[in-house]
């Protein structure tokens, strides 16, 4: 189970890294993606705690009207993956 969670976290890390490095995405959204990435990289926490923290950070900006459609789609995908980690 732990290995499965880590694999999902790596998938989400890839997504949030792409969002945080995409210059077409507004800065506040890139900042939240970076914050979520930092939560996911915290090896001192349980995977479920890391996923919940990252999910909260991403949900704050998930409905931002300034977010490009491609980034919103990626963000929703990341949130879907994070919701499976309990």
C-alpha cells in the first residue's frame, strides 16, 4: 500500500511541477502548485497527510477564473489522484 501511495505521489509531483514551471499560468497558481509540491516532497510525513496538505493547497486555486484550461484540467487530474490516497 505504501509503495502504491508513493507512486501516486510521484504522478502528482510530475503534474504540479509542470504547472509550477508553466509561464502561461498566473503566478499565484504556480506558487500554490509549488506549495503542493513541497508538501508532497516532505518525507517526514505520512503519505496520507502529505496528500491531504497538497490537496488543500490545490483546491484553493482550482476554481480561479484566470487559470488556463489546460492547467485546470491537469490540476483536476492531480486532485483526483490525491483523493485516492487515504
